[in-house]
C-alpha cells in the first residue's frame, strides 16, 4: 500500500496557476508512482482563519489510517506546526516538510494571533523522525529570517536553504530536493 502525502497549501488564491497549485501539481506528478497524494481545499484561503483550517486539517487527518507524510507550504506549514504542537494526532508521521513558512509574531509585518505558535511549541511536537525546512535565501514574500527562527527552534530539522527568490516553486521547476527528500524516507 502506498503511503499518503497530505499537502496543506498557502493562503491566497488557489486556482490553476495560483498560490500552491503549481507546487502541488508538481508533487503529485513526481510522486504518483510511490505515494497517494491528498491536496484538500482549505476554507477561505483569501482570508484564512486558524480555527477553520484546523478543523479541515483534523477532518483530513481523521480520514487517514496509515503512515503519513505531511507537507505544508507557506501558511500551510505554519498551520501544521501549530496543529501538531497543540492537538493530539494518532497517526504515524514519517516526515514533516515545511516550505517557506512564516513564523508569525517574528516582526511587525507578520502579526497574527490566530496563527502565532506558543512560545515553547517545539517541546510539544510529536516525535517525527524526519523534519525538513525549505526556504529561498532571497525570497521577497516570507523573509529568510523566518526560516532561521524555525531552524533555531527545531535544531533536529534538516535545512534546505535554496538559492534565489522562489516562494511558489512553479510547476516547470518545482522543488526537486523536496521530492528527493520524500522519496528517501
């Protein structure tokens, strides 16, 4: 039986060629032979609220019953970290992949009580044997300082610091290192 990859997308429009849609299509294409992919629609992505995303994430997790790989892009990564550090999850999480995610509350441009992690969130995460953080050094949507903060809080994580300014990782380029990391599990 194939393992499941559950992908939680970014905030903003999610139509074709927008938001995380190109990255999720790339992952589905690259992983289809070895993994079952689940890309749920998250509620109101243009004006997200944590409680609505949490409820949808919980619904998706409750439909799974095997080992799972969790991938969160931008806001999706923030939501996964918040959920996993505040709620119980009975699944076996074999990998957690956080891509270009904001660390809410880090600076004045990134304030949201809704998505801010508890100060000791890292102590409350379940044991996840494979944790990866990806971020482009010069990206202009979520500053690289957010990646550095996650890296400090999560020293067990494998860091993938990428050249360039990518945030959305368009379909034609994708994120090959992510595919390689998932397939290495």
